[in-house]
């Protein structure tokens, strides 16, 4: 601590929490407690209503793209856009999310069991097509924008303003 002086001010782009912590101004009243004391989400926050094409998370936050509901990725910090918290997500694709893999027989197994030379799905689907990077071949992946290679398969994503 020698030579260190407590910083009593924040940068012009930042906001100061009650505990003197600095956070970016856009983090104030965004439905996430970014200050360690929670003072950035004060009772006076005026949260906007979600638009017709947006999804409202359980904590009140709006997702700009309603298609992000039940897409297998947690976009709400409270995970309310996906199963099991969201009752609308009942398709087999959304049955397993986060760090699980959906076997062809509809069983869910942890992703860390994929491609380990052990038939964890009991139908062998966790050992098929391992370590093939489909993203290297657009004809194979069909993705035109963003492709995420996974141990088995891939995920296509669109940039903001586009949808699959």
C-alpha cells in the first residue's frame, strides 16, 4: 500500500456508488447490482417498459431481442429466459441448457462427458462426430455470420439486427 492514495472521484464516464466504488454510468438502473453495496439499483430508478419485440426478464430487465427467449442461452442474468425458470421453454432443444448436452434419446448429460470414449448417453450420441469443426465449412454449418464450434456440433448466431 505504500504510496497509494484513495481515489475519491470517478472518471466522467463513471458513476460513484454509495460505497465510493466507480462503475460505468450505463450500469446504473440496469436491473443488475453492479455496486457491491447495490446502490446503483436504487428505488428511484425509472425502468422503461419493454417493447413489443422485447422479452422482459423476471427481474424487469428487457432483452432487446424477443427471439432470445428459449434459445438455450441464458441472456437474463436471473436465467428467467430459459428452462427450467421459464415455463414457455418446453421443447426438447431447451430441455438441456447451460452445461448439458441433449442426447438423441432425450437424456441430458453434462457437457464434460462428451467425446470421452464412454457411452454416457446410452445411445452413443455423445461420442459421434467428435472434434469436427463444422464452422470451417459454411456449406456444412449453414451459418453466414457467427459460428461457435462445440465438441459435438456447432451453434449459429446472428449479429445485432439479424435473426436466423
